[in-house]
C-alpha cells in the first residue's frame, strides 16, 4: 500500500456523466444500435440477450450517452454500483440511466469495475446513495469518490489478473453456447425437418400443423408437461440460503444467485428435480432455463417463470428443445398481452393450450439419450463458472485495496482461489 495513492476518481477520467434519462417506450426497435439499461449490466459483463435497440438517428441525438470500448458503466438504481467495462468490438452503443466513466490515460477501467464490484466497493457505494423514494448512485458522488490506486503498471497487473478470471468464465460460456446450440440443432433436424433416424422408411400424413410422421400426433403442451407451482415465502426462512433463479440471474449467464431468505422480499416457486423454466415476462426475449437440483441449497425461481416438469424424465430434453425452438418462440410471443411492450406476459392457460407435434416415445427418448449429456455438461460448466466467480469475488476486496501484492499472484493461482471458494461455499 505504501506505493498506492489516494485520489479523486474524477481527476483520472476524461469525464463522468450519466446515460439518457427520459421516456424511452416509443424509441425501441427490433434492430439498430445496442442500448443498455440497468438490467443489462452484471458484474464484469453486459447482457446482449436483454439489451434493447434504438434507431441510429435517435442514437445520434443522444451523443452525450454514447459508449465506446473501455468505458465503464455503473448501475445507478436497482443494484447500484454494479459495473462492467465496454468490450472491444461491440460497435456503436448507447445507454439509459447508467453512470458512464471514461477513464483517462492514467486509469485502467478494469480496476474501476473491480473496485465497484468488490464487497468493499459495494459498502462505499451503499453509504453514498441519494434519494428518498428510490435511492440511486449519482454522477457527482461517483466523480467525488476517493480511491487508492497503484501506478498505471500496477493497475495493469490487477486488470490482467481480473481478466484471467473473466476469460475463464467467458471460455466456459462459449463452450456452453456450443453445447446448447448442438442440442438445439439436433432437435431441429429430428423434430422440425423430420430427419430423425429411420425417417427414410416412415410414412407421413397431413395434420393441422402440416405434414408429420404417421406415428406421431398433434396435441397440446399440457400433454407433455405440467406446472410445478409450489409457492414459498423466503422471508419465513430468513437465515436460510436459497439458490435463486431470477430473470437477472438468467441474463447474467443462467447462474442462480445465493441469497438469504431475509433479502428476498416477494413470493417464489420452490423447484425440485430437473425443471424447464420458461419466462412468461416479455417472451420476445427468449429465456428458457434447464435447471439442475442444487445439493446444498433449496432452489427457488421468480414467479415470472413457468416451471415445467415433464410427464416422464426422458422427455425433459425434448421439452427443452421444444421451448427453445423458433416455432415455439413465435407462438408464445403471439400469446403475450400487456399495457406496454416492456411488461407483456403470456397467460399460463393459453400457454398450455398451444398445439404441438408429439413424437413417438422411441424418437423422444433417443433424442434425450443424445442431447441430455450435452445439456448436463453445459450445466456443469455453469457450476464451474459459479466457483470461478466466487473465487474472484473472494479475492476482489483485498486486490483493490492493496492488501494482496499482485506481483505474488499469477494466472495459476486462479485455480487455487477457485478451490478455496468451492470449499467455503457451504458457509455462504
């Protein structure tokens, strides 16, 4: 710490400003310039799944809140202080209601994000929130923060170490995407194009949903799955730690958040066994989550999800493939209703009445035998990411306050910290 110095954050930035504040409902479009909001910002990452888009002309009007690679965006309301760095290659982007920090030449944005995302940073931000009805973190407070930092070389070393954690997570996410896409591609080949094993000798017939294999049938979704809707009030178990599957948790990489019951204010659904979660909120944003039971914590999910269980476990992979298919996504979007495009919901009864093609058991079970190992491997990689993130978060407060000499750590130490975090996970 002797070589570190305390400095006003704003003095090391080109500027600190705020994203667009104002009505946006009529400005969103299906394609265009990426537009980030609070719900799109997660620790060290930005969600392209939930991000909105605005047309280029409106983006030009909002030049003050335009973003470029290297900028740090910080959440103002909701989860104030959550920060991420704009990655290279993302192209033009803009944002609403986020603190925008553009680092100067003597400041590494990765260290700024690390500071805000650390437990130490959250305490600092929490003590400086303003507002009565809805507390938020504002630009003036961000610029006036006093932070201790090493020189630019020392900052780069901290940033590189953080990158080693985050790159491990991103590599796993890429592997997860490949596994998920392979399973979905196999679903399309067998159950959309009907090129399943033995299709050459199969007789086909006309149906209300087009030509289908003769041994298959047309039915409703209710014949394949039912709701596992067991209500629970986590506040009745204030000291219990739950694995919470929320909409933000899905957007952050399908990673359940470990939260104590006292911190979860609204009712949830209790999940048991392997469940397919389908979001009924804003179904135009595809959120389908195949959950696996957590041996250490009871798992719960937001009531914005429809928790689906199949009539028999071998059908689970087929149900997941169906729920992630293009035809299903189009159908559920057509069911959505609501007063605004940002808060539309599909009604469960309409959802279960959707007509679907039901294959014979032999084909469904054969697909499950091939696809489920891919999906379970993807879930194992997500679990590994949770361990890596826990290790990073365990190290962060010491790293950004100079209590650990970064010169004494290397990339190989990431795995040592991950093992330490995994061993201590049960004491959360």
